[in-house]
């Protein structure tokens, strides 16, 4: 049990994270999320004060490289540096090769996925399954670090199970092997996304190594961000689900850490403009057909806790073209603007614990789920 000591906010705001030669503009990181953190979304979060973002994972298997999906995941054009690509796999040589391949295509940092609990990943003993095989985890880290001359970072969980938490051993191994920074999701592989986040183990990891440690798990408000920094002593914070539909959370947290004051919610006019810019970038990146289909989940998140959101979604989810989708978004936000100047969430935060505890199927229409999400959340 820790006592939260309230560190003066100004000292928190002065934190900086160095990843190899890169000093991040702040300590707030967009978590890698398959099917979510594509280039348009990463760029949007960076514009809204995220200091750093990691791409969706790309499989190390070279046979997967030529799919349209992989091609898009390698596209970093226009993204604020440093661009970081996460690779996933279980074979050291394949991962080393994937690291070289991505660096040749513009990745400035390589992140290794040892945090993902999805069956699709873990069935081939990759992702967080590697935490159960420390020698293999070490061989992978050593092979990737040796393969590229850019910083290599690692994302882990606290261990395979609550009884076998080995994050400290993995962290020491990673530091010895030359890893530049470590992100720790404070749950075990077995816990998937269920149960309280174990910030104490993150704190223990931070106390064990000298490389930057980034705390991850359930950070969904500026106050929570401050408390997690104080509890863990971490160098940075990684935010995933709370940024879905609320990319301005990075700005809110940055402001709160710097001043101790909460920013008001965005104005409806600003949110409308940001969402439409996001949509335009999303369609340009994914193309009309895929773009219209995959934009639905973002629109679901944007309106999850807003008045009239359910009705909006029932309408926008059947729109078949980007022109129709944008027109419905404009109409909806114009209606909201007539009611209030700023966004009003039905819950204080769109992604409060209560909302996120709902089965995923209740949060958005089933046809909009990324297959990865279904597997991970069902695990
Ligand atoms: C939809 C979704 C996709 C994810 N994809 C990845 C991934 O590709 N690689 C990874 O390391 N973690 C992935 N994660 C885990 C997140 O990076 C993060 O560790 C987790 O969501 C906990 O942080 P949060 O509570 O801030 O969401 C994913 C999580 C979600 C919800």
C-alpha cells in the first residue's frame, strides 16, 4: 500500500523522457493499439500534446509484409518524429530482420511487443507469452538491438500470472541488453484487461533499472495521471483506451501536470473541426471503402457518452460513403452546439472505469470491432 505524496505539479511537468537521441516534448505516450493507432490517429494525438506514439504492431513474419494492412502500417509520412514501430513475433532472427526492414522504411525507434495478451499473438508464443520464456525473451531483445542502429524499446506486462510476476527480471535483462526505454502495463498476461492495475510492480521496476520506465494501465484522467506518476515514480505515462474518442486527453493531462488546474472540455466547435480533420485524414490514408468502415469505431468512441450519441451512431453506422458520414457528423455536432458551447459527457470522462468495464459488445456495434480487440477482451 502506498501513500500518494502529492509532488508539486511544476516538478512533474518538468519531466522529460529520452529515448536514445530523442528527447520527447513531454512524458505522455500514445499506447500502441492494433486497429486504432494508425498514422492519422497518432498524428492527431501528437497535435493534441502527446509527446510520442507507438504504431500498431506489425508481425515479424515476412510473408505478411505485402498485405495492404502491413503496407499502411509502414506509412509514417508527415508524422512528427520520432516515429516508432512495434514489432511482434517469437523468432529472434525474424524479429531482427523485421527491425531492419522497418528501419529501412523510416522507423526511428523499434518497439518489441511483449505485452499483448491476444490469442492470435500468444498462440505463436509471441507478445506477453514471451514473459514465460526469459531466455527466448533475452535472445529476441539481443538480436533486435544488434540488428539496428536506432533505439530499441520494450513493452511488457508485469508477468505471466499474478504468482509469477517477473517484470523486474525482464527489465534488468532489457537494460543489460541495451534497451532504451521500457513500458510496463501493470497487469499480468493472465489478467488480460481485468482487475486493478498493479502500480506497485511498476514502481519496483522503476527502482530497479536506470533506463526510462513508462507506466501504463487505466490512466483515464489528469488526476489519475498525476497519481500514477507519484505512485510509480515513472518517467512517463502511456495512455491507450482513454484516448479513444478523446485524443485531447493528452492536452488535458499536460496542462494539469503543469498548472494543477483542469482544462474545460473542448468546445463543440473545436471537437467538430478536429473530428472532421481526423476523418479526412483517415479516408485519405485508408481509402474510401476501408476508411468509411473503420471510421465508425472512432465515431462510436467520440460520441460514446454524449447526448444523442446512440441515435447518431445508428445513423452514421449505415452511411456508405465518406460524404454521407461527414454530413451526419456535421449535423450531429451542429445540434450539440445549439445545446451547449462545450462537450458535456454523461459520465465525467467518456472512458471512465464504469464505461470501460462494460463488455466491449455493448460499447460499439459488433461489426465494427477489430478482430484483435474481440480476442483480447474475451481472453
Ligand atoms: C484495441 C486495443 C489494441 C491493442 N493493441 C496493442 C498492440 O498492438 N500492441 C501492444 O503492445 N499493446 C496493445 N494493446 C494494449 C495497450 O497498448 C495498453 O497496454 C492497454 O490498453 C492498457 O492501457 P490503457 O488502460 O491505457 O488502455 C491494445 C489495447 C487495445 C484496447
